[in-house]
């Protein structure tokens, strides 16, 4: 998540406006070939979300630490870790490699091929790089961990649509919203170039900090009077074109998870609404939403050296990630989008 975008006051107007636009990007084309390898799938695998998330966040933020192009070895180590995790789930990861500053950068994808609508693809993604000077436990060890935990959960599923997990590189400054450098934009461009029918993108971004402390959630005025002042909820944010997807996901989440949730969508042209990798897919005409704890408006350790695993509320974070299972299942079966 990029602070330069977050400081704009219009950002939190996003939480005040519910979109009425229902347009969803559609293409018709072949998607990538099946990558699931059933031979390696453990049929008895059950995910302990809390333990799994904790393991991934600690590995990314503590064992590896700061990971970006100025800490390139660590960035590669994180990529290797994600690739190895996908393989553990019986999936076959594919790397999209591109050069920035002469260095190889990698987006890592793994998918479960759809049974009846394989050409319709749902992407669950999160960036795995961290900002300068931080081990990035919450931003975005949390999103990466959530993506991996969901991949583990869905490894044996046989969805109607194709379910694709993607770990993006170079989301943080100075690469944010920079053509040919921001990982998710490079990825989304390729999807468009190949006319892939991405029916939706869920960007998992800085989503592990929850507190019941009073006045722990901040907004620019007057939104502080319209929205909860306690930072115990998870936010779902989309642009107008993603309004329908956002509302469906929010409703399903609320029906299935006890953690409070707030959602909204705004025109994507308003600065600050595109806080993360979902923005890249908007540029290419796809629908996408972000799942977030609102980062700097709640999290005191945002982009600091103190963004360490001990700051994450793992019991609540685990409920949030498990709460995404039903909305994802709904999107995978949905015939409307
Ligand atoms: Zn981030």
C-alpha cells in the first residue's frame, strides 16, 4: 500500500459511497492450461488458519525480513518460499519474470483449473515485497500469508471457474503505479494482451491489525462521524466497475463471518481509491476489490521498522481469512459475472 495515495482526503470518501454500477469486465478466450497436480495433493489436508497465517507472516517478516529491490536477495528468498508453498499444495507455480533496474523480478501464479467454466478466472492476489525500512509483517506479509492459506484451503477443490492465486512483486514505492515496474500492472497487462477473461480480482492488502481500543480508527472529517471509530473491522473497497462484486463479497462475508466489515466503491479516477494491486487490473479494464484493515488510518506501525508479527491480531485475522472462503466459493460458482 502506498502512503502517497492514502494521504489524499478523498480516500476515505470511498467508505461513504456504495456503487450502483454493475459492470463487470468480460472476455471470451482460452485461459492457461490446468496446473493442478492431483498426485501430490494430500486428501486429508485441513487448514488451521491461525497457525498457517502465523507461520507465513513470521517467515516473511522475521526469517526473511525486508524484501525489495534494495534487499534483492530477500526479495528472491520470499519468491522462492511462495513458489515452494504452492508446490506443497500440489499446484504448479508459474513465474512471470521481468527486469527492473537490471534485476529479474517475479510474479508467482498457481491455479486450480475450473471444471465447467475454465476460461473464467478469479484471481486472489497480494504483493510480497515490503517497503523500504520495514520487515512488512502486516504490509504485506499478512496479504501474502492470506493468499497462501487460501491456496492451501482450496487445493483440492473443483471449482466451476478457474481459481488463480498470484503473488505480486514491486507494489511498494518507488514502483507503485509505475508502468513496466509494478508487478501487478505487468501481470494485468499480460492478462489483457492475452484476452484472458478475469471475472474478478481480490487484492489482499495489509489486513492483519484489529483492535477493540476506542478511537483506534481514524478518517478525515466528516467520515469520522459516519464510520466506526473502533478499528475492529475489515474493509472491502472497489471502484464503480467493481461495485457489484464488492457488494456480493461483502454480503457473503457478513453472512459467514462474525468480524465486522465495511464496504464501499467509488469512481476509480478519484485519487487514493486504488491503494494496491487491484488498481493495476482496473487499468486493464478488469473488476477488482481490495480487502484491508485500512493500514495507516489504523495501524501505528505502517511502513515502520516496527511492522513486526507481534503487532498482528492473529485470532481475528484468521477469522477474516476463513471468512473469505464462502465469498470466493460464491464468485467461483457465480453465473452472472
Ligand atoms: Zn502494501
